[in-house]
C-alpha cells in the first residue's frame, strides 16, 4: 500500500496561514498589554538635603543614585511659605534644579516645616483663605525655581512638637492642606505640562495616626515618607533601637519600621505610596552600667551618636567600641565597656534588610535623613544597588 504523498501549499494558502498567525499574535498583544506594558517603576530613593546650614555643595550630590531630593527646609511666616535664609536658599534651589540637566529623571521638591519650623502650620491652614494663601505661596516657589513638587513635614498636626501651635482642627485641616496643594500643583501643570509631586514626612507611631486622616489624605499624595527612626532617644531613661526594622523588646509599646508601616496600611495608605525611613545617623546614651552591652538598660543621659560616615570610619569596632547585631530587630548597635556609651544606628546590613522589605512588601521606596551624614555614601550605595540605580550612558 502506497503512503499518501504530501501536498505542497500554494502561494494563497501560505498567505492565509501567515495572516492568521499574525492576527493571533496581535490579539494576544492586546490582551496581555497590561501585563507586558511599561516596566514597573523602580522604588524611589528620596534624599533629604539640608539647606539650613547654608550653601550646599551640589557637585558632591550623587544624582544617579537618587530619584528625589527634598530640600530641607522652607519656613512659614505670616501664614505663607517663606525662604528663611533667602540669600542661600535662592542659590541652593537654583543649583539643585540644575542637577536635572545631568539626570533628567531627578526630581527636586521643597520640604516645608521640619522639627523647628513647624510652629506656624496650624495657623497657616486654619481657614480656607489662609490655607489658599499658603498653597499659593508654596506653588510660587516651585514655579520660580523650576522644581517638581512640595513635601510637607509638619511636626505635628494636633500634637506638641518643638513648642508649635496645635489645635484639634489640625486633623481635618491637614487633609484639606493636601487637597489644596494637589489642586494648586495641578493648576500649574495646566501651564507647564510637567508632573508635580505632593509628599509628606510623617511620624511613625500610633498617636500620629490618631491625629490625622491618612486614609483620606493619601489620595492627594504620591508618597507618604514614614520617619521610621527616633523610636528611641538619648533622653529616654531606657536605651533601645532608634531605627529598628522589627521589635525585639518585650515592651509591647515599642515601635519598629514594620509596625509603623503595617499601621499606616491599616489606616488606608496603599503600600505603593509608603516610603520607609532610613537613619543616616546614630543616637547615643550614657549608660548606668555595662549590663547586656547597654541594650534595653537604664540610661543616665544622652551621648554623641554622629553621622554614619563618622561612625564607620571612627567608631565601629574602633576606639573601644564593639559592634553587635540584634537578629530579631534586624538592627546593629555599639557599646563601649570602658565609657559605658551605647549607640543605636543603621548600617549596611540593616539597610540591606530594609531594602529587601521594600521589595517584598511592594512599598514605594526608601528615604533618608540626611544626605550630609554619610558623605562617603556607604549606605546610599547599598540602597542604589538594591533598587538597581545606575548611571545612564549619554
């Protein structure tokens, strides 16, 4: 029995098959485009850069390892945003804006407030008129210096900070402030066609959430920068971690970055808008004794901590100090048994863990206070490598 011979396809049949295959591929592309469209953005790296000291050496800023710079700080006077040190602020803002000529993706924001300059927030946003005047003045600074947005660091709405004015109405007025900032920058967008950011630095503990409406406020923001540091302070009578990722104490009132983040999510803030805070500095205690290498023990008074470059170059495992690692807290600490000085801080290992946490929990990114504290970029390099920031070829 003869096997059937294979029939050769004619030209028209081949065209029809090619057409059908092309149609299937095009259809699949349409269906799958949401999944294979724009690449997922990298986590943000937000640096607070201090202009309160005077002129900034912008040539020393590593623009390729940052996504945003928040200029700290703009003050409030007569219920309006105000350049407290106008002569140096003007130069700093102009030179920071020029950094975008090097890295076009870099965004420069003004940060209004801070610990010392939050005293007048409550008055500035108390009425519709005062709030609109404040927003107009802040947007005008953004427009004048070709900047990319506004960060609010109000310490704190409805609560005492550094002898600031506060009142119960702050809770709602804080939300209205962000609504009006969003509208103000959207109006500027109609003129410039540029994207503008609205962000805020927030306290990382439950009382802050009790005095704000984060679930409502977040709709007007791009990022919520949680200050997940200063959980413990040199003035406390018991030492502890000041920027720990997790809690390792039996004290259930102790906070950690993880606890703060989860509470903000529970309050209605999407994880993609949450930015974890990293401390580029340490906090120190003079301890009563050397028991437990100083951790969670009675403290007598504050002691010097210092920026991370100083700590790494001069203190970590040097000059009588020994470094320890709290596995539960994912946090390092130092103790000097000769002087009984205890220091809590972030190092390369703890920053690595925080970067992993950002990626595992799909957070918006990481921010740090502040750039000047780690001039050798020991910690910034860790963050940039984890989030795959690289210098782009021209």
